[in-house]
C-alpha cells in the first residue's frame, strides 16, 4: 500500500525523473481533483500511470495493488472503502483475454463482481467511481467508429465479463465515469509494444495480424485524459484513445521504424494466428465526445514516440 499526502514529496527515482514531463504532457492543472483518492490496481499499466500523475501533482491518495485488495470479495471492498475518500479510481481488471476462456469464474469475479461491489459501496458513501471499460464490449464488425451510446454485443468471456461490470456500475446508482479504452500499452508491464520491441531486436522475422483495426492508447495519456474528465465533473461513459486508427501490423511497423530494426514484419490474417478468444475485426472508438470535453488528443504516432522514449528494459 502506498499513502501519499500533498506534502510527502516524490518517492522513487523513476517517478521523480518523469514528473516534470508528466505535468507538461498532461497540459492540465489537476488541482481540483477530489481528494483523497483511492487508487486500485496501482501496479498495473494504467494504475502505475495514475500513481505517477497523482504524485507529480501533489494529490493526496492511497494506492492499493492487486495483492492488497481482492475486489471480488464484498467484505474486502467494504472494509477498504470508507467515507473519507472522495474519489475511487478502479484500474483492476482481468486482462488475459485468452485465459478468460478457461477461467470464466475468475474473469467474471474480477471484471463483473468487483465493479459491482465497488459501485454499491460508492453509492452508499456518496463517492465518485472511475472505472475502465474496453472496445471488446462491441461486436467488432461495424463500418464506422463506435460511439458511447452504441449497443454492446460482447463476444468471448473477457468481453462479456467487462460488459457486465459496466452494466453493474450503471445499475448501481453511484456517481460514475466509465472510460472505454483500447489497445493499452505503456513503458512498463506486459503489453504489445514491449513484446514487439523485444522481438524486433532479437528476431529476423515476425508475423503480425493485419485485419484487426482499432485505436491504441498510451497508459500515460489515458490517465492524464481521465484526470481531465474528473476535474470537469464528467459522468457517464466516455471513449478515450490515441487519435488515428491502425492495425497491429501497422503499429508494429511504426515501432520498427523508431527502433531502426532490420527485422522483417510479415502481415497475416487473424485466422492464421489461432487464439482461444475471438478478436473484434473493427473496434475503432469514436472520440468526438472526448475531444469536445478535453480538447485535442495526441496522435497514436506521437504517443508511441513518447512511450518508446520512456520504455524500461
């Protein structure tokens, strides 16, 4: 557990090195974020990005990692959330899309039961809840970007568990902000970008799917944009991702160009790369609402360049 007050300073060399850049990248003064904040899932990609923003902006908060609070236990949730908190940011999630197919109970416990317990407790205490959803809640066969109000049609266990969690929050009556993101990556953790960097630096040839179109999202930018929405008092559902859509193959090629890699990248179809869970062929999120609320959103190319510059070995 990490507890930080506005005067406690910055802990950790990496955080300190990134703070000045983080304030510039965010381009918003987050002095009006409700405090104190309870941050859940602080060890994950998105949770770590939130942690850095909270620390860098001197926002009082308590951070709990995945091993410190089991959101799938109602008694644990009720014990951790108390009336002194004014904002709960839930970055916990079961994100193993293929693993969910054989671990349905666990996936639903984290992605559906957890959000339900959090939302019900937030409703009791009058606390605002920020929660993250995914492009996977949509069927993935649209011909235009998905808007916030479009009906969901999740395919696969992971997608269904996330959609159920979203609905539980909406049904709870708590004040909430559900942010839909897609293709999340960061300088840290397990994600497509870091995997590709490793492969492109060690292999002569890799194969990457070229028929799944989406937006990719830097965890740092997602956290900063989320904070901007919180400061504005926005509630409901908002899509948030990098500007511009692309396939995983196109993303990999851009990574290769940044690295100056000589590795050959071969585009393949999804059916040539068998996986347990279905993937949406088209899950591009419409960002019109986010643009109208927080202004310009940086392109996925700009976000990628920034993340590559910060990446950890």
